[in-house]
């Protein structure tokens, strides 16, 4: 071996091994996944906590931050947690602790915070050096019994200290406070519940271990969120979610109508859905007003102080409040869906999607294990104390002899053990006894204590031998917890109302839009605007430098504008959402998902009827107007291929002209009517492709506009009549050089 500490021996050939890369990566990724699942993301079904939360509470207990004690700086707490138990970033630890203190995030907060711990608007907590914290009574209840061998401990990350694997948990914290997390390949999302109802369900499950899921749901009707709200799901949907451990529950804001007199009114929202940031909700409602998605909403104001108060003003007092709120529930976070997914760790090892009954059973089994361990620990303590008491009593009965042995013997301990048959523990207790304890009254107290402990030992042993007595003790402890934190305690009443969404007549938003004429202008660079009134289409309008007019048409604010892109997709754009004509407008591509490489082929107000769509290759078909309406920004694919044109279908024939200036006229009934596809061949080309097409009435001939502005007509089209997909003949003399009919 080299003496130079900066050099190392080369790796010997027999110290290396080879294995397939896929297996090596798979094993290591599996190790990482298991670590994430068990030590980071999923809560334990027994105490409802993740390791970081458990370590925070335990570290605060070690700092003696009791509910009745003084506060300590959050920086001190997060530093102790990081240094002793949780070797991760202090910012992550502080964020986790701050959430435990937020009354809008936790149904039963486990940390009592002093200072700025964030708010429902979404503002972050103040820095840890500015805030202070201590435990709450609920957190103390979770850790009751830690000093009585109630749970197993394990070494911390560096082996210098010990931490609990799980907390004793006097109440089902998993259901009461909920949990959420994303692991590798799985996630969890458990909603908060009312502690009183959850303990009632536990007591029923103790009486009837085979209780039906429907019975448990009748006791726990649904989640109880800290921010209140109204759960608008049927009993059947909630029951199915609790039975399977998965489901989606609709949660709405709580609102009421406030009478302003003279027939005027406004809606006041007093509770918003769980995990919805109030500031973002207000921004969303303001955006709804700006984009006129709900035209019957005129204004929104945030008048919140200590309590939430969001004021919604209708545009007119004739509006039905139920219809206004029904429309807002569809377009804002006044209604959200909570995805219930009760994926938790069973016994701290096995991840499983559990039903409500399985989660309650896991907690009760844990409480029985805690009871047995605490009882055995108490029995050991009683046995040790009784041994000492029996030694004291022997000493009092032979007090003079004991004093003589102590005064005259060199080894009083051995002599006393031999003469009075005392144990080493008893002799040590006697020798350490204070002189003041030699009075007669002390002897009487010792006998009383001995009798009390003997009775307690008999009671504990009887309880340990009888399973029904054990469940009776657990039920009693749960009732005490229910009294302390249940409905009679401050904040223990149910906050979330369980109801059903009432049937509200469907409101036609278009009917609420004021019908006004507008002139829609689209520039070459794709900027769109709507000028008030029907302006002359050839009127001069200002554009950005390098930009110019592309198309303009008359419409109304109630119209749905159809945009046909070169990618063959139709996009729907409400005319009332267009920016005004005072500025240069806004880019059309910000309103619809039109790719940058696809230009606009046509744009027009939607009307009942039929439309001809055709590709550059000369294929096309007729599509009904109802089939081109799109519901999303992504549009609706109609024509497969590079689009060339879109024309309204009128008359009885179709005139088609190609890049080769050959004109073909054939009956419209030779074209199929389709909702989507490539279509059929309109005209045959040797080279080039389709230039333009137009629907005509054969008896009226073909009209086109010459460069001078004059209109020219070709009344007799017999020479160009033919079958669809023919080549056609050269266009008439005077036909436009750009091969366009218009």
C-alpha cells in the first residue's frame, strides 16, 4: 500500500463486476422510488403524518414547546429539525411547519404560530427569523404516550439520537387533517374531515367490526374543509368514493344574496373552496368580466378583512342570482373538484389505496397496539415501584435492626440482603432513604400506595387478558378526545355543508350580450380588432409599421366568428371578445391556437348553411355549418391537407380555376357533404394546383371584376361545362391575371 495519502491503489480486476445497464438503472431507480414513497411523499395511515411533519412535532416536543409554554423562533425549530432528524433544506422544513400552523390549510392545526404564517390570498410566510411557534393541544394529543414506550424508536440519520417511527396518535389525524403528496408512480390526496364524526365512526367500528360502508358514510357524510364551502355531490357518489378510496368531489363557494333596496341586489361570497387562493380567484373573476365570458356579471370587489367577503355585482337586477352563480361556477374556481385518492402507507411499509373503513381500521389497530405497549410499560413501572415499596415496608417493620446494621456493619448492603432476603434494588432504595421518611405517617402512605398500585396492576392485567376490555378502554380514550376537540370545543363544529347542486335552467350567454354592429379588421401580420359600428370596408385605418389590411367585414357582437386556417382547422372566436378599435388590436394567435406556419385562409361570421372547403391539391367537399363550430382554442380539424379556400355554398354549379388558367364548371350535386376528410377531386392538373373556386347559378353566368373596377359577365358557360375532376378549358378572354374570381 502506498504511503502517500494523495495516491490510491488502482482497482483490482477481481473487485469489479459487470451487469446490464437496464438492470443496474432499474434497481437503483426502484431504490429511489421506494425511498420517496416511504420517507417523503405518502403519509402513514396510523398517525396521518409524513416523516418531515413527524420530525417537526417531535423536535418541538424535545424543545418543550407545550401549548401553555412560551413560543420559540421558527429558525431555531427548523434548525433543530434539520440538524437532529431531517437532513434536508431548512426552507423546505420551515414551509412544512408553516403549513401545519395555517388554519385555512389544516382543519386542526398542529402548530400554534405567532407572526405572519401566510394567508389565504397565497402570500408566503415571513422569514423564519421573524416568526415564532409552539405546539397545539391537538399536536400534544398525537404524541401522548411517547415516554411510555407506546411506539418504536429508531436512530436518527447520524446515529446520535433516536426518533419515533410513528406517533401514538390519540385521534385519526389522517382523516381529520387530510394529506396530499406525489411519489414516484403514485400520489395521495386525502381531504380533511370533522373529528367528532370520525371518532363517532371509530366508536361504531369498535362496536360492529363488520360495519357496512353505507353505515360509516351515514356517520361521516363527507369531508369537512377548514375553509368551509358547500359539497355538491350526491350521497351515492360520496359513498362510492369512500368505498373504493378514489373519487372526485365537487366543492363550491358559499354565497348569499344581499338586498340593496329598490330591487337592487348583489351576491356576497363568504367561503371559498379548499386550496383556492383568494387573490387568484379575484383575478380570474376580473378576467371573466374583461373577456365578457359571463356578460351578466358587471363587477367584482374584494371587501375581505378577517373574514372572506367577495362582492359580485350583476349587470342588471333582472338577472336571476342562481343563473349568475351557475355560470360563474362553470368558468371560475368558485367551484372546484377535489380528487380523493386515499393512497397511504399501511403499517408504515405498504402503500395501498384504502377505503374509509380500512383507514379507520388501521388507526384502531394502531391504538390497540399503543394501549398494549403503554399498559405493559405501566406494569413494569408498577412492578419496580412495588418492589421498592415492599423493601420500605420490611425496613419499617425492622427499623431498629436496620439502623443497627447501617451503624455497625462494614458492608450493610450484603448483610441486609442476607438477613431480610431483600433484592439489591430494595436495599439500595433503603440505603438512599432520607431520615425524615422514618416517621409513622410515611409508613401509612407507603401502605396506601402499595394497595393502590396493586389494584391498578390487577386492573391492567385483567384488561390485557380481555380483548373486549381493551376496546372498551380505547373507546373511553376516544370519547375523551372527542370531548376535548369535538363539536363542543371551539372550532369543532362542521364547516362544510353537505348538499346537492340544484337544477338551474341553462342560461344562454349569447342572449346576455348586447347586440351591437362592429367592423372586424384583420391585418396582414395577424392583428385583429373590432371597430364600433359598420364602417366602410375601404375606409383608411392605421396599422403598425410594416403592416397593412388583410381582410375586413361587418358583424355583430353576438356573432361567432369562424377562422379557417391553412392547416384545415376551423377556429371559433366570439365577436364580443375582440379588442376595441382604438388601438392596433391584439395578435389573433393569442386568442386561438393557430400554428405560426399556418396562415388565415378565411374569416367570417357563422351562419346557418353549407361551406365549400378545398385544398391546394384540388380536393374538396361541402361541410355543414354546424360541423365547423369549435369548442376549444385548439379548433376543429375539418379538411385534411393544405387548405386553399373556403366559400359559402349557393346556386347550383361550381366554377373552378387552376394555376394553369383552365376553367371547369360542374354541378354542385357532384360534391359530397362531409364533416371531415380529404374530399374528392375537383379538377385535374398536370402541373400546379387549385387557384380559386366559386359557387354560381348557371343561368346567371359567371361574373368577375376586372382590374379597372368594372364587372364583366360571361353568360354562356356551355364551353366550360363538364364532369367533376375534368381538366377544363382556358378561361374566357379578360379573366383576371391572378386567376381569382373576386
